[in-house]
C-alpha cells in the first residue's frame, strides 16, 4: 500500500506556522562584540606561565622590601654609633663577660707583669738553711711585731765585719726609681733586664755613679708559656746555637756587664746541658753567675764547678712579701746570716716599699755588716 503523501498545500502551511529566525542587526552585533570579556577576547597561552609570572613578581617585591628595611636599619645603627659611641662600647663589654685577668703589679709609677715567679716559700740557700730566724725576725715575718726589740750591738772595733751584697733586680722600666736606689749606696748592685725600655740608659747611669752592673737574664720558668719571662729569654725549645746567640746579644746590648743572674728560670736552671751552654759564654767573657734560686733542682753550681766560673747564690728575697714589716724582717735575717757565715746575699726589686725600708735600714745595717758589691761575694768552687 503506498504511503500517503502530504499535500503541498498543507506542507507550506506548516512551514508558515513556524516562527522565522530573526537575524541580528548590525547594532546588536556591535554591542555584543563590545560586551565580551577580555578573557573571551584573548585567552592566555598557558596557566603555568601566568602563575610563574605572579610568583616572580611577588619575589621581586619581597627582595626589594627586605633590602630597603636592611639599609634603613643599618643607617639608623650608624647614626646611633656616631652619636653615642660610649654607650655601644659599654653595652658590648657587659654583653660578653670576659674572664678576669690577674691585675699586674704596680711597680713605682708604672705597670708591668710580675717581675719574679716566687715559690710559695722562698727556697733557702745553704747558708740560710743553716741559720734559723731569730724570734724577733720571725715575729716580724708573721706580722706580730714586738715593740721591745733590743737595740743592735755596737760595731766591732776592727773592720772585721761580715759582708753583705744586695742586688736590685729588674731595672729597665723606671729611670726615676733606679736613680733613687742608686742614691742609697754605691755598693748596691744593679741587675738590668735586656731589651727593656730604659736598659741602656739605666746601665749608663749606674756606670757613671760607680755601681756594679749585672745582666738580669730571663730564663724559662716551669709556668711557661702561661708566664712569659720577657724579651731575650733563654727557652728550652731553642737549639744550643740559638741559646748562645741570644745570650751574647743580651750581653752586647748593655754596656759594662760584669756578671749575670737569672730572671725566673725555674725550668732552665734545672737543665744541666742548657746551663752548661750558658756557662761556656760566661767563661769566655770572664763573667760571674749568681743563682736566684727559683727552684731546688738548680744545676747552676754543677756548671760553675765544671767551668771554673765565680759563683754565688741568693740567701734572702727581701721583698717576697711586699709589706714594710716583712721587708725589714728579711733585712735583719740577711744580717744574721752574714754574722753566722761571714757573708750573705740578698735580692730585692724596684718597689717603693723596698726603697723606703732600705733607706731607713741601711744606717743600722752598716754598723753590723759591710755592704759590698756582688763581685766581692762570689767565689770559685
């Protein structure tokens, strides 16, 4: 059966019923084009590129901000330092607490490190060990000064008095104090440190006033390197040639040297080979040696015997304790040793206290003993 065909009239009618699609006008097309967003007009190439550019922009801004802050803070700090320098220095000191350093000893009108490293109890010489302190001297050393001290006996009729030599060590840093000691008695012996500020000038003053001049030779102590014996020291780390050359330079630097004694040296004087090297120089130059006895293990006497060099050793440190009563007690003890053995040797230092005590004690000392130079008390063993 054949399909029914729609009549052309009905088909045309149905097409008429459908609304016709309106064509946009030119104005509408233009307005729609204007209202389109930028994203719609132009799309980015990729999302990753856009995010990277944002991060880079933020990083640049942060760097710029930090740099600006840094320069502002730095400028403020510089301005504060220039305006208030003292406050910065004080705050720095209080912030970093430093360990306390030992206060240097005040010597006359200048300051320098400790002159000597004394043992807790000064080592007695053979003469001093054989002579006990008198009750009066012991009382002075302990601080219990007696008021009823008997006057010293009158001097003997003949000049058979015992002899005492007093060496003042460590000259070289205070010319005024050196002059004061030299004015006390021309028989005081001056021991001058090498390479000190006024070593040569003080040695020349001593020579002009007829004082005997010694080299106060620095030597290594057992406390080295914590304790430095000073310039020109003889050290255990030196070779024999270096040690001998150093000693010769020290001797050549101070005119008029007639002998040496050790400054510190508790390690060096206990080393036999090192002391033998020292005594070869003394023997060649015709000098004597006086041992300050900073250690009981000293080998100085053995070297002196070996090389036939004039020798003596310290009996008393006058100012081991810097107290007027103690210094005076040590002077009295020195005199007692001389009266027992016929001779004694004391060592003092350029302290104001030592000067004042010697100034008062020398008139009485001269009544009981004869003050001589160091060269008159040494002997060959």
